[in-house]
């Protein structure tokens, strides 16, 4: 579903060129939930920008669903760090905003958005404003807004970082359940190793800038438990320590 080969990206900064990505190879299969972890400023968000078509590679290739990425595509939905809900719009109006922007506000698509609101517990709040919802409910609303346009791929750029720890645990588990139930392919960027381990089928560990792929951890065989249950296992702590060391932290 997502394929990168020799993906390199250099951008111009005020003090000269900055090499963000260097020869990154990555393959993500349909229906996989993968995460990217790495040191701060290593190029994780740049990687999402390249995959989403917001940035063009300096060299190398990126393909999504069998086609080269040449710009933004309706096959990809991006969920940013903040929910970015408009405070003056109702929850339903926020959820259907993407449909309006893309010219897809058809009866069929509106009905699908309403189905998502009902399925994931927000229908009773459809006429409320964002300020009347909890942080977790706002993030769920943001995800439904992204899914309402029916993308095949979801790119999540630290979507839980603004939440307190307890809420973050619950919401990340909730969002993961929704994404898996809807059969989406997902790529999560996060600084939280525990979050990456508990949610992902595979984890790509990036080096400091310029980012290269240092290692890939395959956790798919351990996906029988929920994210919260998974955190209490011995295997969870083994993976955490391994990735912690790969990120050049000290014990």
C-alpha cells in the first residue's frame, strides 16, 4: 500500500541545506498499522509530508496504492497533532467539512459520516460544539472527519500528544480499535515508545537526522491482546528496552 525506495529529502534553511531523509526504504501492506519512532527533529513528520504528497522527494521514489505520489491524494487522510475543530461549527458540520472541501458532499457520503458518528458514540453530540466535548471525544471526532472522505490510508502525526497521560492511554486504544475495525492502513508518528509498541503491527526506528531506518520490529504475531493489556506483558518491556537503546538513550 505504501512503498518508499531510496527516499531522500533535502530542504533549504536560512543557514543552508538540511538533509532530513537519507535513502529510506519502507513497505507497508494493506491493513497494517505501523509506527515510526526516532529522535526529536529526525524527520518523522517530513516522512508523512512526503507520503501525503505535501513535499516532493529530492531523490528516490514513493508509491501509494500502486501509483507514484505526485501531490495530495484523496486516498490519504492526515490526522494532525491538534484536532483542529472549528469552534463555531457543530460536531456534524466539523465531521463533514472535508466532504465540502473536496466537493463530495453527496447524500451517500453524508449518510456514511452519520453512520460513523453513530458507530463510534458521537451521534448524541452531533449538534454540540467542540467546547462541549472532552479531549478524547474531540480526537475521535477528528478521526471520523478524516475517515468520512473514505481514504484508504491514514497518516497520524502525534495525534495524542496534546492529551494528558490517562486520557492518552484510553484515546489511543480507542482510535486504534476504530482504525482496525474500518480496515484502514495506518502510519503513526510518535515520540512515545510505549504507544508505538502497544498499537502497532510493525515499528520503524529512525536514526537522528538525516534519518535512515535503523531497525524494523515486527509485532504482528503479538496482536491478540488489546493495547492496554499488551502493556502488561513481558514482551512489551523487552521491546521497549530494545527500542530505547536503538534511540541512543541511556539506561
